[in-house]
């Protein structure tokens, strides 16, 4: 740079001046130029602005702890919404509650009462909804049903339920809380091991 | 870090040249000596802004017009008394006068503070009037710079910190960190470009006309 101010100083010189690190004779030449060059006055302002901001930012950042790598933060489980032991406890409690299922009542909330008749044909076929607890009322008016039991047998011959009957007013009552899946069933009224009556039941 | 040709790193020098040369100074000085009022006006027009800029940069804006006036009285007096033996060195002489004025002012300030502190211990005389707008501007700029620093590698951050904060020389940093000059300059220019880019983005986002500094940083 000439002392006559013919050439503008480069960015590095501006920066060194802004940092206060320019020595004579460059300092003299630079300041003489700045005294008469409006363009370089603006450039120097910008360079100074950058330097001062950089110093302030860097000064603040060196006191900050080094940011931890993402994988290490993940391992430390600090991203969890609560401390890890508390979260583990909450999870264990959740598993226990799900296994226990306290909301499941031993007695189904809705019982379906179905009348079973002995007559043959479509009209005699009783129907019941699938999955509901069933209160089956068996027509036993003309037999002595005292001490009898009842079986529910699926269409392929499997015994689904086998229970004692409650008899009152000519009706034998069989309660099956587990419900049945869709399909054809036979309800057999048994006494002393012998089937004394058989009813059809269609579950759908 | 990869190698980049020198010419791609160097910023282009600003175009346009100051219109003054040594023969102009000679003519100006001789005219003032001859009592030419117009020449005195030209002297003021030539150096007025620069002297004001230099003084306000060194001393702040307080009583700046008085100090500019004092500078010109000294320069004019020296020219008129024939004390400026080499008119071609007019710029250098103006600089000397301004620097002397700054030094005198600082000495006076230090003395005043010392006396005042003796009487009212612990009270600072610095002009520390709060300027919320400037504070907000500074804070915003610093956030941008921190964003820039966080976005670069630890090594690059160390290079910038060494240069700007710890005042290490380019040569020392390059030697310690195994860099060449081009790599060093490239890192600095990238940081500046990023600072300007983020500033520009924030400016567009905020669309705040008062954010002059961002417009300046962004080159808008």
C-alpha cells in the first residue's frame, strides 16, 4: 500500500488493524489511508464488527463444556422424560397391571339368556350371540332333572363344558360364563351318565 | 483439509481508488499558506470525515465535533506558520496530530479518573449509559457467531479461537496446527461467509428494518 493512499488495504490488513496487531510502518500507511478513504472506513467498521463479535462469542464458548456426542447422550439415557430408575419402575408396574388385568371381571357384565327347546327342525334351533356369557334355560318340564348335569358339545364332538344344572319350575338352568365361538353346538342333559335330552344351539 | 489454489481464497480487493496524490497535497498546503479560504474548506472537506471517524473510533462520540475542530486548528496553524516542511506528507502530519490528540485525551481521562477515584472510591467515570437497542443488536450478533462456531469442527474452532481470542499469529497457528496459509485464510473466509449468510437469513426471517447490522453483515 502506498503512503499516498492510492491502493486500498486488503481484508487481512483491515482485520489485523481491527485486532490491534498492525505495526509501523504498515500502521502509519493504513491510518493515513483510512483518514481519506470512506470506502475503507466502512470496510474497517465491518471487519471490527466481525472481530469483536468473534472474540465475544469465542470467549463465552471456551467456558462452556464441550457438547457430548449424541451416541453418548443416548447411552446415558438423559433424553428420557424421567430418570431411568423411575422409568424402569413405571414399566414394571405397567407389566404387572397388564398381566393382572384388574379391569377383567370374573363375572361377565352381560349375560344372554337362551331358551332351549327339544323340538326338531329349524324353528326349534335356538341361537345365541358368540362371545357372550350364556344363561341357557333348558326345557325339562316332563322329566325329573334333579341331580342332572349338562354338557355343551361342539359339532365335531368335543365337550366344551360340563356342569351341574340348577332346576326350578320345570326349567333346568346352565350358566356358561366363558361364552362360545360361532358354530353349531349340542347341549346334552345327562342323568346317571345317560343323555336324557339333547338341544340344538346355533352360536353366531 | 483439502488444498485450494491461492487465487480462489483471496478476496477481491475493492474497486475504485482514493483520488488524492502527493502533488495534490503540495498544492493544497501552498494555497493555505497563501491564505486561500477555499483551500482551507478543501482541507476540511478532505479530512473532515476521516478525522471524525478516527476520533470517534478511538474515543467515542462524546464532544467529537470539538475534537475535530481542535485537530484542524492545529493542522491549519502548522501549515500557516510553515512548520509543515514536507507538504507531500500532509496526510502523515494530520495522522500525527490526531494521534497526539487521542493520546492527550486518554492521559487526561486517566488522570481525572484517578483523582475522582481517590475521592469517590470505586466509582467509574466511563460513559456506560445503557442502550437497549445496541445491547440487543450485540446479543443477536453474538448468537449468530456462536451458531457459526458450533457448526464447525472442534479443530477449526480452535484455530479461530487461537487467532481472534488468544491473539496468536497466523504463522504460529499454522505451525502448531499443521496448516498452510491458504487453509488458514480459507477457514477464516468461510467463517465470515457463514456469519453473513446466517445474518441474512435472520434478517429475512425477522424482516426488521431496524436490524442495520445484519444488513451490513449480509452485504445487503
